[in-house]
C-alpha cells in the first residue's frame, strides 16, 4: 500500500547510516501515518444484517464492514452509524459500508474526509484516502454553495461537510497536520478554511499590486518623481522611451486615466422595485413553467406547489449551475437561474421524476 506524501521520507541504507565517531547505526524514524479516512454519519437502523436510513440515497448498495461485519449482533439497533462511502470523482455516492454504531451522543460533522488533495476546482474536490489496511482509493466531494476557498493540491486536508441528496458536499477544511496537532495537545482548533478565505495560503512572491492599490497623485498635482539611483546622482540622460505604438508595428497602448473619480448618483435608487414581490407571469392556463428573459425562472403557482415542489426540492442538488430559491407572499415559489439551457435540462428531469 502506498504511503502519504508526509511519510515518503526514505530511510538511510543499513551500512551507510553510521557517522564518524559514532559506533552504532542511527536510523531516522518515519513520521507516524496520519489517519486517512472517509466517514459519513447517518441516523438509521441495523437489523439482521440490513441497514436502513431515511436520508440514504435511493438505490445505493450498502454492505457491512468493520465492527458491523465482525459483530453484527453487537452493532445492531437504532442510532447514528459511521459509514464508509465510495464515490465517483464528482461526489456522487456509489456504495456504502456500515462500519459501526456510535456509542456516545452524536455531536460531530456529518461528513469527514481526511486525505491528500489530488484535484480541486470551483465545483469539486478529489482526495486520496490511504487507510492503514487495504488499498488506497479516491473520494470526491462537491463544493457546497459558498465554499470557494483555494486549496493546494498534494497537501493533506481534513474536509467536513454534509450529505446533499446523492452527493457529499464540502463546507470547510483544515490542514490535516495542524488539525491533528491541536487535537493531540488539547489546544483550540486552528481557523477553518471556509467561504472564500484560506488563512494558510502564503502570498505569491513578485505579484504586482492591483490597480486600486497603486498610488495615484491628486487631481492637479504632477506625479511624484521616481527615487534617484544608488549614489545620490540622477541620470543626466533621459531614459530611452519605447516607440509610440509600444512595439514596432504594434497597436498603440490604451490610454489610462491617472485618477479614478466616483460620483454619487443624483437620486437614490428605488428601495423596492414594483416587481420584486412577484415572479414573471406564466402563459394563460399554466400553473408551472419557465418564464423570464434573464435571469430565468421556474415558477410554481400555489396550485402546483403541493404536488410538484417536493420533487423540485429533491432534485435541486442536481442543478449544476448557481441558482436561487424564492418564496413569495401569495404562496408562489420559484427557482431562479442565469443559464437557460441548464435550467431546461434540469426541468425535464423534474417532469420525468
């Protein structure tokens, strides 16, 4: 079984490990294997080797493993169970193993994945799990809404989140080494990586300041001269200027205003637009359908909410574009999305469900 990145330090050879003046061999100890795991905590019932949970995605195969396999009678009953998930790289659960039933009250996160980050983008994370026994495997998690912090691949993380429909969703993370060290020493946990913030990223060297941070002279004042070179004497010759077009035969450089001016609007905007309290109108006789010219709405009038809204709510995690759910005072409900094609494809799934 492969070892994590933190534990891939080679040991010196047996004959070459001696030092001058020292008669005995000294070998560097390997660092302890950090606990790599992927666990989903769900309330459910285990009876006669069968596990049932209301939040379990339909059609996912469940088998016994760990303590539940060794002692099924001792782990049987009702409570919160630790399950080992297997997912595809998109975060969809493929199979589960019931590991054990928790003996103490449930107070932890619903999903815990500890491993080496192999891949990260705006929508998903893929971690490599290296258990102490057995072969390594990958676990994927979709990013929960709002969790967009940048993570560094090839580093070990502890990711916490929840189950959203058939997907594992990541909500926050910690560097695994810092998290385990704080737990071991009984110290407060380090700040989590959540939202858009990652307090453990070092600023990139040589990165130019944004345009807003550059100092600009006030209106009417000439720009400040650049400091003289070492030696205290300014150069007498003028620096060679590039041609007017920037490059020989190229386009002229765009004009840049030295000062940015912001003016307050003459009249404040209307705090309550007239159409804020109602969605776009549907066609005549329709109680549910698509409307709007951008953003686009799936509108459910009060007559359609009892029959169709449970299906819409159940399939919302499958809408793979940013969306918003709106509730209106008259009982109308709507799903708002900026991508019409994605909304159409997802709406067809709702109709077929």
